[in-house]
C-alpha cells in the first residue's frame, strides 16, 4: 500500500513526473505502433496505398467504439478505486475491480457480435466507397474479433494505475506495442497478407497485453486483489462506475459518430484521397497528444485519492502544475509540426497528390493545439471528483456543439479547407468552456 499512500504524501511536482513519465512512454509506443501500421500499409501496397490508408481510416471509428467500452469502464472503475483507497475502503476497491472485469467481458462480447453482423453497412456509413470497402472489411473484421483482448487490457490498465502502479501499466502498453511493431512487417511482407496481416498482428499484440494483465493479478502483485467472489454484479458499483465513465465513453462514441459526418463530407469534397489524408492527420495528432493523455493518466489517481482524503490544497496544486505542463507540451508539438509538415506526410506515402493535400491540412488542424491541454486536464479533474455530468458537458461542447456545425457550414464557402479549419476553431471554443469549468471547481474547493 506504500505506493498508494504516496499519492497523498509525495511532493506533487515529483509525483506527477514520476507517474506521468512511464504513462507517456507507454502511450507514445502505442501511438507509434499505430503509425507504423499505417506506414507499412502505405509503403507496402504500392499503387493501392491511398486505398489501404483510406481503409484503415474508415475502420478507425469502429476502433473508437471499442475504446469507448474500455475507457468508459476503466476510467469509471479507476475513479472509484482511487477514492476508495484514499478513504481506506479496500474491500470496496476489490469489489469494484471484479465488477470491471464482468462489465468488460459482457459488453465486449455484445459489441463483437453486433459489429460483425452489421460490418459492411457500418463501414459504408463511416465513408467507405466501393473502391475502399474491400480494404476496410479485410482490416476491420479481424480488429473486431479481437475486441475482448483490447478492451480487457485497456480497462484493467486503468485499474492498475489507480492503485499507483504506473510502471506496470506502462509495461503492458510497451510490450504489446513492440510486439505489434515486430509482427506487422512479418505478416504484411513476410507472409504476404497485406492489410489483413496488419489487423491480425494488432490482435495478437492485444492478446499479449491481455495475458500480461492476467499475470499481474494471478501472481498477486496488485495492491487491490482480484478475487472470484467480486465478479458477481453489484448494481450500486455498476451504476456509479457507469455514471463516472459515461463522459469518457461518450467522448469516444461521439468522436466515432463525428467520423461519420467528417468522412462523408471529406468523400464529397475531396474523395478517397481526402479520407486518406484525414486518416494520417488523425494518427499524427494522436501521437502528439499522447504526452498529454499520459499526464492525464498520472493526475487522475492523484486527484481521486486526495479528494477521498479531503486534501483540497493538494488537488489545486496538482491542477496548477499539470495545466502549465500540458500547455507547454501542446505548444511544442505544434512547433514541430509546423517545422516539418512535408517530411511528416512523406513518412506515410510517396504519393505526390496525398502529400500536396496533406501538408496544409496538417498545419491548419494544429493552429490551436496549445489550447487543448487545459481541456484534457479539466476533464481529468471532473472525472476524478466523480462529476460525470460536468465532464460530459465539457467533452460534448467541442465534439457535438462546436465541431459538427462548423464542418457543415465552413465548407460551403471554403470547400475542403473549411473542414480542416473547423478543428482549430472548435478547439478554441472548447478551451473557453474548460477554463470556465476549471475556475468554478477551484473556487468550490476554496470554500
């Protein structure tokens, strides 16, 4: 329990850095393997590289729905676990952990069955044209079959972080990601399986991550032990966990549905090429966002534990340091993208039309990147305090209120560039909402 108690005692600055560093490393490795996926396909399919990248791009919203399951359960359960540890209720933390496993298995199986049955119409909705559809199906079918492996390892990694063991959670990501990087060229090139091989390699790497989680709990390395008698559903825990995790799940669900609008708009204004460009921009964006997500994973247990211990001064201190740090990291990523946009796009494909369209798209999408850090830190604060409704409002303000109307209206005057411009404008508006909510919560904790 010593590492758990450190959440309430260790110097805040050093604690954030200690917890964030392994989380960032793990997430960066994971994001890099997603990039490698796209790079291998872009480089390995020759003249069909644009169609292959577009196929992966169309599959991405389906993966976002899988992530919604994992993070909805993972963030909700982790919030309860960290607060339970902070208030000394270890048995409640154990019961929550068991219910996380039960919820993950049931929801993953339901999702897999529905997604396989409706796969083609789903991909069509997400923008797969007749030429892209074969590539999208070949990739997405196997990804969906591996839903249980992905959701289990991702959800339980949050539980492991909640007890302060950030290093092991990082190792899950690193080992599974390195496995995927090694398996990708083997299946794509060595076995000549193309885009299908990329999907199979990804599923195998997720299975490896799943087995590492099982090893962690089987060997009793956890501060919160997983016991068979805790697997039976507890409606109180399920309700609280679902309530807290709703904002994170809704973020991914709305993001996935937003892809429906985006991909259809991109298909209309720019064709398959625009969808391929967007797929690359999103992968690059996710890579540069990983340090901020890693920071978020580090501060979640700090916020939760100290809220349970009624240590509000420590929460405000954590909030201040993480806000400055996240803003600096976002600004740095924007500078890098602005310095080498052509080289970044060239990593994924040698197609001159893709690079010509992709460079301005990438730069426009990053215009307001420095404002994103505050939104992520504020979301972490609200989730840790169990304020799911407020965090949901914050997330939906950008993804549902600001971005969709901009995506519809701006292209009417600006064409394809209007779609790219919608992203920085919604980032700016989302920042203003986050700033208001952050100040509101800090004032409440001063009372």
